[in-house]
C-alpha cells in the first residue's frame, strides 16, 4: 500500500493540502484527541454511523463502543441504506442487545450482503418492543446507554487509509437528524474474515526523553513506529505529530533501524536531527522533517524498519504526559475487547506496522501490536508495480541491538 501524499509543505511545520503525484507518504495519519459520546436516553433518540462499504461482504456481526450503561434498556442495532445522506428508516437486518459500559459490544447479523462502494448506516436506538407487541423497558435520564465516537473526523478507512467522504456520525432527536462531523467507532465483521471499521477508541502521549544524564543514553526513552512499506522508496523526510513539554535543552533526533528477525537484532541504518527545541510546537501539530544529505539516508525496501525519535533532554516523571523538558508524540490504539482490532488498525496487520518503544536507550524494544504512533515516511513514489506484496514477518520481543552507536 503506497498512498499518494497530501503533504506539500517544504517548511518545518507541515500541513495537508492538495494531492501531489510526485511524492508518496507511508504511515499512520489517524488522530484522536478525545472520546466523545451521546446518551440514548429517550425512545426517539438515535445515533447513526454512516460509512461507505469498501469491499463486498456477507455481514455476520457488527461492533460499537458503549461508553456508559446505567440500568439500560435493550437497544436495536440495524443496517439501513443511505438516502440523501440520512438513513432511509427501513432496516435491512436488525439485532438487539442490552449493552455493557466501557466496552466494545458485538452483535450478530444474519448474513447480510453489503455492496462495495455503497453507503450504509449503522443505526442504534431503543428496542421498544423487543420483538413483542407492546413496549418494554424503561428509558430516561437514569436508564440509558451512551454510544462513543472520536472527536477528530478522519475521512478514511484506518487500515488502508482509503478515502471515505461519507464517513460521519449522525444523531436524531425529535425526528430530525444532525450531522456531528465526528469519527465513528464501529466494526463490520464479514464472513471469510472480511473486516472494516475504526478500532481506535483510545489515544495517548508517547514521551521521549533522556535519563537525566545527557552523556549517558542507558536511560533514554525512545518512541516511534515500525513501518513496513509495500514498495521501496528513498526517504526524503518524515512527518510526525509532535509537541514539546516544558523547555527541552537538546534537539529531537530521528533514528532508523534495520531489523534482523532471524538473529533478533537491530542495527542503526541512519539518523539525524529532527527538530530544535525552538522549532517544536507547544500543542500537537503535524511537522515535516527533511533529511539532510549528510545524514546519508538509505532506501526503505518492502520490509520492516523502526522509525523512532530520541533526545538527550529531560527525564521521566509519574505525572502525565510522563516527562519534563521533553518531546511527545501522539498515538492511537485499541483498549481491548474488539475482535480483529489489530487487523483493523493501520496497515491491516499487527506484524506489518505498530508502535515501538525502548526504555533503555535503544538496547531492547517493546511492540504495541494494537497501537500506532503518528509517524509517516515521506519520499518519491516507488515504481513498485513489479514488487511482490510481502507477507507478515514474525516479530520477536524484545529485539536486541548488535550495534549501539
């Protein structure tokens, strides 16, 4: 998967603009700053997750995240076709559940055929009769469940970053639908292991700092992403979503490692300076980092590389975000409870791309298989059409260094 870049900025603080066919980018662009929710506390209140189906599938289950459940009634979950951007009010298939709070809820669907390229709605509302002839259950301010969604609308499928301009959250009250411009949290489970949706219900900070002694790297905490481009490219830079905490006294540096899986070792491929303290923003921004010629960058073949970031400044603390006078990367992840979450995250597989951390100055590494840091490789689009798509590579943990620069 090589996605055409939307990063055109040549200055340090990058931005996303019109597409360019001269360059490509590869990495996790999905962002989240808060998990929001709507309480379904009346019979006329509904929520819809609108989406474009990206592959034909026979739907056998759907999932959503329940934020809170307070003596809830049963809720009906239905799939409906789109009509002028709204649900058409004619359920294709339904299921029913009494949800549990702070948890992913998965309900069965009776083998419903969904068409590729068609827009659908996943609608959640009170199941007023539960299949009977009269109303059952209580729904009010003390008997309800709330459905969660993300604050940042990422108008693409997280796995392959396939654009989806129809993706959105809608809420209906008193018979009127309102578009919220928020990120749906849902999953579609199809037969034959087909999946689609957004697994990222969680977000956080990845602190990058020294060990308190600038000349001793044994306590450095290093953060980044293992990236596995599907086509070869020579990196011209990186884009990261970063901020500084306090007053860092040393630059933020990038480090790229090759990985020998057979020997369980990594080797530094190339490194360089990413940001000076004065260039780092105080709140999260996408920042474009150019690679200097003297850094002698190597090509990224279609195999895994660790793209990580290090500084000699600062030290760790117990309070959020985990460091002082340091740098922090943003990240997203799944909190657990969703089947297939790793396969729904960026790159569609835990062994292809994932968040990586070293807490001992790049000697050993830990992998977070259902989490991704906001790290992107920038470079020319590879010719790539004759290159085979690699399969998953087993990843041991921890991975040991054979060279410590």
